[in-house]
C-alpha cells in the first residue's frame, strides 16, 4: 500500500488543537467525519499523531472498532491506563499526596489494597495526574468515536471526558486535546446534536478526502517506474478514484489489475482502470438494490424513512407511522415498527444502527448516497420503474 503523507493538514490540525489558530473551536474538541476506507485512520496514525508528538504532546490513541466484543468505555479506559503505566511511580506519589488510592473510571489502577469510594479519583483527576506526571499536555484520539454512544457506559465516559476538558483547559492553556473521528457523520452527530449529547454545541468537520494531489503523486510514481506509460491521463485516474468513493486501497488494487502484464484487452491502462471502477460501482448499487428488495414491505418502509430523514428520523411518531401506512397500505403500530427496526439490526450485515439512547441510523452511510442518487434520477423506489 502506497502511503501519501499529508503533513500540512496534520500541522494545521495540531495548531488548531493547541489553540494557535484564531476562531477555531478545536481546543474544545475536534470532531472529524470521513467515509470508511478513505484514509482517515491512516492519516490519524501516520500524520496527526507523529505531528502532535513532535510538538511535545503525549498521544493516547484508541480505535473503538479494534475489539467490538468489548464495551467502548472499556477500550478507552484501557488506553488511558496503558498511557499511565510508564508514569506509575510518579502518579503513586502524587495520588498519595492528594489522598487518592485508585485512579480511573470503572476498572481502576489500584494504589491501595482496600480503597474507599471517597479515595477514588474521577476521570478528570486521573488525567490531571497523567498530565502532571508526564509533564506534557495530552491528546486523546478516539477513532470510530460514534461507537461510544451505543452503550450506557460509553455515554457516561464521554460525559466524563467533557468534564475533564472543561476542568483541565483554560483559554490560554490547553492541557487536554480531544479528537473524535468517525466513518459516519450522522452517527458522530449523536455526540453533539442534542442537549443530552455529551459534547452538545460542538461541530462536526468533514475531513478532507484524498484528491487531485494524491492522483498526481500516483501518476508521478507510474511515469518514473514505467516511462513508457507517460504521460499518464490524471483526469481519467481521478474519475476512477471518484468512482471508487475516494478509497485508496480499492483504487490501488484496481490499478494493479489494470496495469498487470496479464491484461489482454490492449489499450491504455487508464481506460481499463475506469472500466473496472464503473463495473464495481454498478455491482455495489445492484447489491444494495437486492438487499432492499429482499426486505418485507414494512422493513422497506422503515428503511426508506430512515434514509429519507437522516438524523431527523423518529421511528414511532405520527408522521413516520403515517408514512409506513402509506407505503404498506395498512396501519402500523409502534411495536410493529420496532420489530422491523430490530430485524434490520439483526441482519448480516446489519442495515440499521442504534445508540444507547434509542436513536437509529443507517448502518452503512454509502446506502444513503445510493438512495439520494436514485431519488435524483427519479428511480426510487428500486423496482418501481423497472
């Protein structure tokens, strides 16, 4: 896999997190959304994290998809505890001075054999201990952060992190930086979009996708390694990359096929690449159409409403139930709608996602793009005009 560095973007984000960019809200938390497999995690781990570390920031990174059998709160706790471990001696001394015998939230690092609740540190206090012991500000980077709101423990921990941010930071002294990234903007919004959300009022930023610079980099590599291919048609490569949803891994795999010496159809590799991209795009659309048509009428109606309403989806209100009735031709109770939603969640792969507060969203954000394209083309619902 070819790595394409984005140093300037990382430097700009690091400056924003540290409060060095005027009018940026990043010191209160940087919330980044980018579709799956578009290079978000690669950028975080290979660009942003090293940039922060080079600026004297201790980085704590956790991917909430790394172990989907564990509660997201446990994964975050474990990452913080792992960061505390090298500073154990200093933390123990400070904790003793503060009258604390255990530090953390839920699963504690023990400092005393018989701690009492009065002697337990809150998460803000635990992070303060880590900051003081390490002598550095902390950046807590949570990848796929939307998973935190799928459990009560995750919601509780997110609220504790918001409290820690408020306690540890001042306008001119940022000690705790928070980066929350997600592969679905609608789901990530659950952290910020209501009074009950832990980071209510913060804004979701769309992370810049790889684009023309990346394609020009790839074209340059091709021309240097295979001069006979020069000049490379970068516009056609960009069309193919766009058709692959700006996903570099899929694009590079197809590029390998298009440039293979085993290709027998002749012509330029750019055209073969574009043809592969367009064929895959059709396959993905056909798979989604098949998934939709394989549902029963109520499941279709519920999924349709979810796709149409996005974050405004309310599965059981009067408007939604009237919609279900119009689509299915019969009255639908809240219980029936709930069973349909649960059946969408239980499919393999699932079609619906649920937060711990009972909010629902489409599991795969690319299905929303498919839905909107068909609506724009006058071809929704699928099968109606075929």
